């Protein structure tokens, strides 16, 4: 017969489960409150996050200049201006070839539309010109009926662009101040915090900074791989604007999901209007293969090594972040998970007990010790009087 349950042990287990459940609920409640406060302050927090990302990219150059005798303000100003020049150069590298071939591309678009119309008029669709005209008239009527919602959408888009410009300008100013005064922040913070916090918080923040830098470097490397492989595919198929498309692929890698979709759509459209449907489908296949390799192989492996996270954790973090906060959540999911891991590892270091001493007793030894029964207590050597 099975042994009966102990009422004392059962009650103790229930009390322990209730206590752990209550403490977990309190932790979740505090996390929800913190996220709510973060959302209310998002107009300030988002430029701060962008500035931190930009600072991690530009800090190595600023540190190099400062170590070679440059004043902090001068080094930060030079790095900020150089960053703006590089961004402007990337935009020009993309825009100028597109503008120079805009006429050819426009003719290709018109020709592509005409080919699409001829294909739709033949079997198996057999769509005539009158049906196309009716569909066009219906689309125009639909647009006229939804003028109000379109105006609202345009106003919202303009507001979004304006907020993006304000965020970019504020992030640039914050980046300059971070580059200039960043090394003095942790000593200042140490003087402001009481007791043990003066040691714990600066250590965690320093480790978090290193982790954030590893994330930015790994993301840049993944974007470089995308740009190289997709650029080689476009060059092999003789698609125009290979260099601008490769640069666009690299830049868009910093914006998960939407960035890859946008860069891929642009490449496919240019291949369609310049080389035809077959090459466009081949470009689409190349982009899908590269993006699948990036999302399922390259990015998890590189980020797991640089951030100390398992590849499965990276995939789950991106999925959870995208489901909770969309594009911004996907962008911040991996560094947020890495920072949580930094805090958790530091807590484990502080809460861990002293290391256990190795058992020096030979395996297979039996019988009591000559010094008495084994009670598990550390023994001291017997002192033999001379």
C-alpha cells in the first residue's frame, strides 16, 4: 500500500506555493507599472534609446581620439559631424544613381504595366479593356468616398514624419553629450547612490553598456552579410543600381521585419522594370533565401555569441517583442533580453553561496574515520603534543 500523505508536509507545501505565487504576482504588477510609466514617457525614452544605439556605434572612434590627446568636446563634435557626413553620403549614394536612371526606370514601369495589361487580356484571365476601365472607375469612386479617411491618414503620416525628425535631432544632441560626458557618468552616479547600490548599479550599467555595444556590432555584421549576398545576386543577374540596393539592404537591417521587406520590395521592383519577370522572381528567391538564412541561422548564432544568449532565446525574444510592441518591440527585444540576462547573472553572482569544497575521501572507502564518525562538519587536524 502507498504511504499516506503527511498533512504537515502538504500544508507546508501549500503555504510555500501561496507565498511564491503572491511574490510572483507582486513582481509582475511592478513590471506592469514600470512598463506603463515607460509608455507614458515614451516621447523622451525613445530618443534616449536611439541615442544610446548611435553612441555605441560611434564611441570607439571618440575613445580613440580622446586617448590621443583630443579634448572630449572636440572629439565628440568631430565624431558627430563625421557621423552626419556618413549618413548624408549613404543617402546620396542611394538617391543619386536612382535619380540619374529615373527616366529609364519610369519607362520600364510603363512598359511593365503595359505587359501586365496584355498578359491579363490573354488566357486564362481574358480581362478586356472594358473590365479594366470599370475596375478603374470603381477604384476612383472608392477613393472619392474615402477622402476623409485619406486626409486623416495623410495628417497622421505627416505627424509621424515630424515626430521622427524631432526624435532624430534630439538623439543626435544626446549622442554628442553621451560621447562628451559619458565616462564621467558612472563616477557621478556612484557618488549619488547610497550604501551597496553605489557598487552594484554602476557594475550592472557597465556590463549593460558592453552588452549593448555587442548587439549593435552583431546587427551591423548581419546587415553586412545581407548586403554582400543580396548584392552578389543582383550583380550576377545584371540588375541596375546594385550598390545603392546593397547599401539600402545594410541600412534596413537595423529595422527588423519592415526594413527587410522594404529593401526586398525595392530590389524586386527594380529587377521587374529593368530585367523582366523572370529575373524579378529570381531576385525574390535570392532575397527570401538570404533573409531566411539571416533570421534562422546568422542572426541567432552571431547574437547568441556576442550577447551570451542562446539562439532559441534570441528567436523567442524577437517573436515576443514583435507581438507585444510591433516593429519597436522587435528592434528592442534582443537587447532587452540581453540586459535582463546581465542583471540576472549579476544577481546570481551576489546571491551565490561559497563554493563547496571537493570531497577528498577516496571512493569506495568504508567504515568510520579514525577521527570519529562522519558528521559532515569540517575537521581540524589533531595537535600532537611534543
